[in-house]
C-alpha cells in the first residue's frame, strides 16, 4: 500500500474495512505489526475490558495500518466499526469511542478531527451516528437505497458511501456484475445540495475507469489501487469521449430554475422540497420504506455477512497471539 500512495499520492482520505485489513495483514511485511498489536491488546485489556483481547488486537492492527498511510493524505483516516455490532446502537457507540481512544494511545499527535468512523447503514448504527455527531465524524457505509441516505443525512453523517456494486464483486470468486447504481450517487448528491445538506457523497465499490469517469464531479470517491493504476494510464481523445460524466447535465441544470430535472429516480422526483423524512424517531417507518427496495435489502444483508465473516477471520488470526 505504501508503494501505491508514494506513486499516486498524495490523497485526500484513506479508507479501511475488515476485508481490506484481512487481506493486507496476510502480507509478510506486516508480521511485526500483528505481533505488536497482540502485545498491546494484552497490555490494555483491563482498560478495554468490554471486548475480547483478540477483538481489541484487530482494532489496534487496523488502526496501525491506517496510521502508516496518514502521512500521505490530507484528510481523514476512515476506520470501520465492528460489523457484528451493526444492529446495536450502544455497542456501535462504544466501538466508535474506543477507536478514538486507541488512536490517541497509538499516535497522540494525530488529531481526532481527522478520524472518521465507518458505520453500516442499518437503523441502529445510524442512530449511533446521530448520538456521536458532531463530536465524532461518521460515514454511512454499505448504502444502497434512498431511506438509508436520508437517515444518514438526518443523523449528521459527514459522508455516505453508496456502493456502486454489491460488495461480493470485490471478493475472491466474484459473481457477475449487475447494473451499477451510478445514477443513484448523482441523484443523492443533487438532492443533498437542493436541501442544503452538508453530508458528502463518497461512492465506493467501483469496478472500472469508465465508472469513475461517469462520477467525475462527485464530492469524493474511493478508488482501489488497481483502478488507480488504470486511471493513470494514458487515454486517447476517442476513449475519453466515450465516457461522459453524469454530473455534466446535473451541473448545467443546477444553474437553472428547475432542480427536479437533475434527478432521474422516480422516488426522488418531487422530493426536493421535502426537508427529510424524520426517520430518526420513527424506526418502523424507515423499515417500511426500506422494504420497498428488496434488492437494496439483499445487498445490505450480503455486505454485513461478508464483513462479519472477515471480522471473525481477523479475530481467529489474532487469537493464538493473544493467549
């Protein structure tokens, strides 16, 4: 990873999640980092007695990976909370605060203002985001549907991360690609701006340079190392002409009087004047809205299962070192 940032950086932010951490920590160069994380977890177990030593070691190791990239970025390090707590507001809040405390222990000079906690876009986790805001920055990840985006904005999330493709396509033995939700990313950013919402849109799980180019104009974007290399490769004018940003028309129309014209999802049309669904205090209504998008529910469930499995594998890896 350090080679990537040195070659293509500097960058704005650096992301992390259980899958990224698991596959990165398999590299031999991180053997000493893993051992040190386990040693520190055993040392601090009394201080963080609400979780197992191996879970603590996983969090320490993940933070250490992010701190190695920190000198090459100008913005946030994004640390993902334990996905196994996705349906517990209390555990998610405790997890977020613990990550902040661990960063302070591992690197006292690193400011809290540059830490962003990634939370799954479930109802309990987004309620946690509201309770953490504005003291702790949060990002609503694994986001696939409008009710998630509206609740994340209402909760005061700094970012949302719509997954352009389902998480499974980023894993070994990926399924065939489905239609990417690129237009959804554009529509949500336009909706946020029409409402004066400060939450930024940060699409993730992209699979091609063409998708990146279509999202040129989005607030932020997550680009994997392989795509960075492809993006840096020279392109002919004909190749560039084939990929037009979906924001081009959106920006032109935004200068006009009719802001609704820039939104193409039928569920978003007519919603510009709506100041929010007030889902934060109406969980049943939010679940009913989510139930209208069966595909989004499947993608969210799948993402939580994948990240949960990666969390368990990380803890299994750490456990022999923590006994």
